[in-house]
C-alpha cells in the first residue's frame, strides 16, 4: 500500500509504463519538478490534479483522496493521538458540508441582479486613492453621488479629479478636517482603509478611546458622526495578527461600540475574477442589526495575467542588462520580489515596477522549432551569466599564435570536457546567448487592468505615480462581489424616476 501522494503517482506511472518526461510534459512542468513531487519534496498545484488524473487514467476523486490524505499524514505523522484529531476533523467537516449544502440553494453572487438598478447610492470615501469603489459602481452601471472623498497625496487628487465628478468643496486633503456630523443621514456607503498603528491603550478598555491619535480613529469617528447605512473597511491581511492580535481586537470592539453589526473575512482577488494574488481583510458593517450577511463565495479564475497585457509596448518598458540580472536572480525570485510570465500576478504594491519589483514579461523574438529546448528564463541562475570582462575574453579570436573561430548557439555542441568550466573560449567551448527574447516590466495600463480598472481610466500623472496609485488601490472586482452579494441598491437613496414607478 502506498503511503504518500508522490508514491501513488510513481506507482501509477510505472503501471502505465510512462517515463517522467511524458507525465511532466502533460502537466506542462519540467521533469525535475515532477521528480520532487514524487519524492514529496514539493507539492503539486491543486490546479494540476485534473490533468494528472487524465494522464494517469484514474478518477479525479481517487487522486484527490490520495492528495489530501497525504497532506493530513504530513501534519499528523508524529502526533500519537492522531485518531482523536481525525474524529474532530470529521465532525467539523460534516457540519461544514451540511452548511455548504444549505447555502447551495441560495443564488450565487455572480448570478444576482440588483433589486433597484435605477437607485442612486450616496457614497463617501476616506483614504480614497484612485476611487476603486467609485469605479466598481461605474462597472456595475449604477448611479452614484459622491458626498465627499479624501486623500493627502496631491498626485492621487489629480487622478481622482480627472476620472470622477468631484469639486474642491467635497474634497479633503486631511481626513482630520472632515466635520462628519453635517453629513449625518446623507451617506449610504462609506468606504476606506486606513494604515493601522498599535494603539497606546490596548488591553485597558478596547474601544474608540483606545484608538485616539491613529488614522483608524478618524475612520471610526466619521462612522460615528455620519452614521452611514453601510461601511466597508479594507486593510492588509496582517492586520489580524498585528501587535499580537490586540490591534484587531480593539478595532472590533470599536465597531461594537459604534453600534454596527459587522462581518469580516480575508478575500483574495484571484478568487473573485482577477488574476492577482492579493489578500486583504474586508470588514463590512451594517447600521441595521437585523441584517445577516455572508461573504461572496470564491469563483473559478477564468483569466491569466497574460490576458491583461497590451499588444504594443513602448521600448522604454524593456529592461536593460542590469534590470534583467536583478529580476532573474534566484534571491529575488525566492523572496517573491519578482515573477516572470506568471499566470497569477504577484500582489501589486506601491514600490512595484520602477525598482524592478513585481511581475515581468519575457517575450520571445523568434519562434523555435523544438519547444522542449526553448530557454526558460525562470530557471536561469544569475551566476551562469558571464561578466563583461569574461565575455570579452570568450569572444576573442585569440592571439597571433592561436586563432579560433568564434561561434555560439551551436546546433551541434562541441565535445564536452571536464575543463570547460575554466577554458572560456567560444572557439573550443559551448556558449549560448540570451538575445532571442526581451524582458519588460508591466505598463501602468496593465497594472490598472490587474486592479480591475478598464482602459477608460485616464492617466494624468507620471508612470511612477501611476504604479504607486495602482498598487495602493483596492481590487475593483472584489468590491463588485461585495456590492452584488449585499445588493447595495437595497441601501440606496431612491431617485425620482424609481419613486414614480413604484407609486404607479
């Protein structure tokens, strides 16, 4: 009996007489990776299970059974009371499956239609950025009235004013200047995500007073003073464990004190239609405490990052030698600073692209006949590149007494010698060049697309500022999922046309 998932793959592969290369090729991974999976040195991506079941001619359910049992064994192999753990897990899973069955009868958020599509929603935003919630309403084709917006970045202000109906009277450069009492009863939805510091009085009272002096206090104060029907508070995933959990406990206690019923969950953009691995915590609060809200269920990702790329790229976005060496270095890839040709983008950040952090694209400049020999830039180790000094020596024809023909990228390799690592002559050794493709960074437009903004979003600031603004934004698609799940139009102010229709 096989004891691990890797052993199961190997056994099944052997039964079919398949070499590693055949199975690896079907999964579109290299043989060394599959070998590591079979030796349990690396995990198979869950997305590849279906392909693996196909090539191994086995049921997907059987393969998944081995896949998940192997994960459980790995966690419990040294725990003597593993049977008790499994019993507890079974009870919880039975309950979970029962709840999921009950929820399955509810209409999915992707299929929902807004109850009052002609309603006008009065929105206000704090730490507004480039207006992700405003753009979410635009994509949903819903009417909005912006009560006020706020941000302390002058370049953000330029972008906001260029894309939304906004004037100076409704814009605040400093959130502390907002006297929110005058807006009481005028806001349907308030959205913001403040930076969160540790609170000086944590552990004493846990409430609004504990947050004084912080930007979260300003968010809570404005909720208290303006009394929006709904609020959405967004922040980084790490907020949950910040300051050993004290920060989030104080935030929850504050919302309790404000009299709102709230729900929170970490949501990943790739689970809601966008090809970006971006995990953020969302707190959704309702003034009406009778509301029972459930977060939207994840959906299958149907797009890859490549689907959001532009067709024609300005030459300024292509990296030169120094940039190429940086983004292909093993150190940066292991630390997830960089990624090349990924299907799901790395979480965009304010410092993306212009300092060679984030996602990059490798573009082949000529078609190769044999795909298996195509150079995979993800596997390149920077130590294998020649220095400028060594390159000159390698490409030298030689001296007066010794001449050689310089040739690289040979169709048939020269004899491989044990001394080749120190000979360094293109006339007697084998060298390949890396001039058949180029590496480029994402363009600002592509970054905006990966945040859910369409091409009608106007860029009126420099590329550097646009990268920052995109990286600091909320993913529009996640907000759309929330708006549809709660049906924001139920909390909207009704315009005259709709009121007339109802009266009739």
